C-alpha cells in the first residue's frame, strides 16, 4: 500500500478500466435481478390479495401479507 | 433391511431415492469414462515432450504449451518476428511468432501458442497466450524479494518460487513439467 | 428435518433471517470493496486486474454452490415429493445463473489483459459455460408449463442430472491441460496468495454469499405466492359466481 492514500486503482493503475468494467457489470447484473425479484414478488402478492378479496373468503384475508 | 414391514408409500420413496442416486452415479461414471477417453482431445495444449515425440503430425494446427526458456527470446532479421524456445524442462521446441506478444510474456513465463510445425520442426505460431499461474503477490513484495536476491522467477529449483505454495518449485510452471503434469493432479 | 420441510414454517424462518442476511451482506460488501479496490495491493504480474478476482472467484464458487443446492432441492422433490425442495430450486436458479454469468463475463474481461484473449475453449471455461446453459435450461423447463405437474418434474430431473458438471468444473484444471490456472484457494499447502488479497477475496465471498441468499429468499417468497395464487384461482373456478369481478385475470385457458 505504498501507492498513497487512495490506493493504486483509484490512482489510475495499469489496466484499471478492466476492473471498473467487471465491477460495473457485476453490480448491474445483481442489481437488475434484485429489482426484478422484488417487483415480481410484490406483483404476485397484489394479485393474490385481489383474488382473495374477490373471493371474499374471510380466512384468506388474514393470511395475506 | 427387509422391505416387508414397509408401507407401500415408503417403499416407493425408497425406490425413487435409489433411482435418483443410482442414476446420478451411473451418469457420473459415464461422464468420467467419456472424459478419460477424450482426455487427449480435451487437452487445451500439448507439451514439448509430446510434440518432440511426434504426437502431432506436420501441418496440423495445434496448441503448444510450456515455459519460455530463459535467454531464448530473440527477434529474427525482419525485426517483427519473435523467436523463442518453449520448454517443459525436458524437451525444447523453437517457436516463431509474428505479432504482438501478451503483456505477461517474458522469459520463464508459461505460454500457450496456437500454430503448426514446419518442415524444420519450428513451431510457427499464429497466436500466443500467456498462461497465468495460481500465485498472487503484491508488486512491492516481489521487488523486495528481488532486492534481497530471493526472487527467481521461472527457474526450476526447490526454493525458486516466491512462496512454497507450489510444490514443484517454480511459481509459473505448475502443470508444465514433463514429469509434473501428472504429479500434481492427485 | 421434516419439520422444516413445511414451506410455510420454512418461509417464516427465512423471512426472519432476511434482514440479517441483507445487513451482513451489505457490511461485508462495503468492507470487501474497500479491501479489494483500495486497500489491497496490485499484483506483480496482473497489476490492477487481480482485483477482478475478488468478484470472479466468489461468483464462481457461489454459482456452483447454488447449483448444488438446486440439485439437492430437486432431488428431495423427486424422492419425497417435498414441494419445498422444488420451490427452493426454482428460487435459487435465477440467482445462480446471474452469478454464473458474472463469473464468465469478469473472467473474460480478466483474460484479455492477462492471457491475451477474452475466451478460449479449454475444459474449465467450457464446463462453466455449460453450467450457465444448465441454469437456463432449468429455468426454461420449470416455467414452460402453467400446470406444475408437467414442467416441474422434468426440470427437477435436469437439475439433478446436471450436477455431474460440478465436479467436472472443479477438477478440469487438474485433469486436463487448461489455459485456466489451478485453484489458489484450495491449493495444497494453503492458498498461494498474499494475505491482503486473500482477505479481500474472503470478504467478497461472504458479501456475495449473504446477498445472494437474501435474493433467493425474496424469490422464494414469490414462488410461494405463485402456489397460493394457483390454489386461489383453482378455488375461484369452482365458485363461478365470484369470477365476474376478476375477469382480467386469465383464469380460463
């Protein structure tokens, strides 16, 4: 760690761009999957809630959420 | 372990378990046998010993893997063609390559070259790839070792590696030596 | 063991663990990124690109681990008809596929400056690509049919059969001549790696492990809702008078 406080990568070390690309693609992949997973799961829950409300089954009301 | 006292449902479960486990084992055995049979074809490169012994015929394109011999890298007369010797510490093959060498290319480095042998048994390479080893060291540590004289990259010898992690000595020839490629697979 | 095979009970435990996994994963991620990108030194040969390893290796380990988990879940589904095993496998597949994709892409980006090429067809790279295709195949098969009794069993069978690829990936670098180097982490005589680099690798492995598991729990929640939704629609079809309110739902096929 003799490269100074910032570290050699932020200091523009050799091949730094390859590192940034790797982490950017990793973050984008996991980020997109996380967003998709959360919205998909929420949409299903809403559909279930709507269906149960339509059925009007009182015992179904308590299991939702 | 008689199945007589078992309910039909439990017996069915046991049969299914045996089917799944047996199926995976049988398939695993088939894969192992296939891969063993195809080992030569799946091998990404041939070593110098095999090439000198005539494993690959003339005019056949193949990959040659080994270490760049110390002191063997030269440029031949046209100024753009590199010539060097690839060795596995047992046999040598001379390689000529016209083009840009990878960053990691240096004497003692493991490389894999794609090309073919000519009539003079010189390997004419179209592509040279550097093979990385599994040793990771900070630049500073290597420089410190170079100053202390304990750094001997790519040479063969019991204490030549930067760490004793690779048992065949040199840090970058793991898997290259003629007698080592089997030694470190077990 | 069978106590946890109850999907609802398992989900309650998983939901309680979820915030902890997210928190731990987040903390480890920050520490790992700091250690990997800033505090750890550059490599003597690869220079900065050694830092790609801190993402590449955890992604590779977890992609294989998730596949193994998927195969175990699918096997328990095939043998004991545990619906939980099937649901877990379905929840893990996209997460494992994403990790496998990250492993392949970061490996290619690392390969260009190090080897001189993005891709070669050696045994390690090819078997890892096959793992990605196994993930895709499983997901395609598992979602090909609305009727769970049709697609689920073939998909589970594919997951179980594909598990033979895992040892092939692991041992490809020892068994065949490959361009890919041998394992550093599991080298005999301990990892041949600088301690600062090893720490970065371990922090990132922990971070991605917790975050990927958290993501699988969120997906498991979704898969459980799919089952409930299917059951609710089934009940709805029996009470025809109630269907008028939810005409937009494609309950009739």
